[in-house]
């Protein structure tokens, strides 16, 4: 097995792909601390897997990232290149959404039947990329419940305080939920 100092991008790549062998997986799990540059190596591995150049700042899901784009904005971006916009706004509002409300609709994805959410009390919302149709998230909530904003990361704090590598565009207003800006625009245009 490789030594702790040599946790290479190749090994991280195997971890991401799910092809890492048991010995190395166990060794990584038993490290008293993660290797210092693990996150940056992880991002480098992810960066090599996508077809675009925008810098990956954080991975949100299997095929979803926060990136800094060519216009120097921090946006949510799909594997396929589709941009959902400012990462401070809930990216789900830019998705194609399928809602399962009836027992028959839920049974298509739940098995056995007793595991199904209860129609009328709950609904299943599936969120898809409008360009490549990748399913980025599923939420099971009460009908009418606001679309869940799963994570608003404080990127500046993470990069500065935890990684010791502050982002070059650090600013006080990056960490704020701006989703209401979008819904207010929708409301204004619907009223107008
Ligand atoms: Zn996509």
C-alpha cells in the first residue's frame, strides 16, 4: 500500500469512480486526519472529468457543481454545461420538475408499496436539468411546501478558514440567500 504522503490524485480518482480497492479504501478511512490537500486534489479530479473550463469551487451532487464562470460569477453548473445561475439562488427553480401525487405515480418509483409516501399528505418532486435531463435531486414534502434549498455554502469561509486558500473574489455578500430576488421578479412579471 502507498504511504500516507502519497495519496495521489490517481487514488482520489479511483475513489470518485468507485474502483478503489478495499485495502486503500480502508487506509483512507483510518487516516487520523485527511491529507491536507485532499479537497484541492478532489476538485482537480472532478475538473478533469468535465468538458468545460470554469473552476469547480464545490460539488453539490453527482453532476452538479458551484463554479466560477468566465464572467467571474459564482454559478451552479451541470456536467453538461448548463448554468442554473447565481449559486445564492435555489438552482431547483431553474429545473424541469416532475411531481408525483397519486399512489399509481409513486408506485412507479417506490417498492414495496408500503414504502410509498401517502398521497394527499406528501408529494414527490423530481428535479431535472433542462438541457441534459440529468436528475439532480428528489424531495418528498407536503403539497405546497416551498422548494427546499438544500445547501447555501459559505464558500469564502470554507476556502479561507478551512482550506487556508482564500478565493480571489472574496466579498461580504457572497453568503446570502438570494432566491427571493428571483421569485419577486417572477411575481412582478406575472403582475405586470
Ligand atoms: Zn445538464
